[in-house]
C-alpha cells in the first residue's frame, strides 16, 4: 500500500504544493506548527530517511535548502528549522518550519488551524 505521501505525489490526494522536481516534492503540512511549515519528501518511497541512498539523501537536502530559501524570503521568521522525526508517516521526510525561537518547534503544542484560502495563499507565495 502506498504511503499517504506517495498518494499526494501521484495526485490521488490533494496538497498545497510548494515545489517539485523529478526526484522531490515539497508541500505545506496540513497540521502546521507555524505558517509556511513545509514537508519535503523524495518521490522514491523509503520509510526511514537514513535508508535513502547517499545520492538521494544529499539531493533531498539540496532541494530542501532551496525550499527553505523561499520560506525565509516569503515568511517573516528568524530562521527555518529543519526537523526529521519520521515516525508519523512511513515515508522519509523533512519538516521545514519558519521559526522566531526554538519554542516554535514544539510538536506537542496545538497546531495552527488555517483555512483552505490561507493554505493556498501561502503555497502560492512559496511556489514563486
């Protein structure tokens, strides 16, 4: 059974796409910690990030760096945090989270509730 991320990449499940190339896909997290919270995934479905081959892992980080630069440019933040947890979906992924302080990267706090219009607006800004 394909992971939810593979189904998003295939277009079976809608997403708020931020960036895409032949190997990677970036989209807004639908349970964001902050506005602009983005997930970066390889199109190749591999459960654990450190099971990716070296080339794919390195390419994913370079792709994430490009997405983080867009986030930093478009979302008011001090930094873009990079978090790899990988427990909630069996598909390697990186969280890019615009932050003002380390407190913004607390996955136990209540998530933002954004409207579809807010998600679309953020995705359009980051897709430029």
